[in-house]
C-alpha cells in the first residue's frame, strides 16, 4: 500500500493509508479536525512509535517498537467501534543534580497512535502480546467464502 495520497481516486475501496499533509508543517494541531478518519499520533512527531502493519490471509498484524516499556504500561483499546488505540507513557530517567549530561536524545512522555480498522475484522477476537519491547496486535479477519460458480444448463 502506498503511503502517498491518490490523486486519481481509490477505485471505490476504503483507504487505510495514513497520509497527513500537515504532519511536518507548523500548522496547529487543530488542523487534524479536517481529517477525522486518518491514523493519528501524538508525542512530538509521528515517528515516536514505529509501527508495522501487514495483512495476511487470516489477520491484520501490527507490531510496535516500544523499547523499555512494560506491558502494564501500554493500553490497547477499541474506540468508536473501528478505531484501534495504542497509548502509554515513557517515564523520564531519574536525574541526579550531580550528573553531567552530554546528550539526551531519548524521549519521555505520553504517546498514542490510532488506526481505523477495516470492515473485514473480528473485533471480539483481537489479541495483543508484548515480547522484548515489541507489542504485537493480531486482528483476525472475517473469512469470506468465495462465490460458488454454478453452471446453468441451457435447454
């Protein structure tokens, strides 16, 4: 799936792409009200939580890198029936006033990501697990039968 907007339409399909034209701009965050159905993120910039989303025949699988976060510090929920919400907080390191910092690049504070799930998922069977700082969310898909082709005899 392309992360770029389609200038030629989306052929009638629901778009899961999360393109945000204001992501790197200086517009106020209230501009996001113009794009209510997109994926959103909060915490500095959208690259704060790295997430991979792949679709297999059986499920949608999301993997989020959350180094240093325990599973008790992460909340995964469903909002508005179709929005997957991941949130939590990176705690700042305790500082000693005698410490001399040479570089501080790791972030602390609240984080969240939201994704609108497609219509073909089993909302009541979503599972999440955490292993070595990687949150894995499995969203099973509804299995659809292929349409049967039935021959009609011509008399």
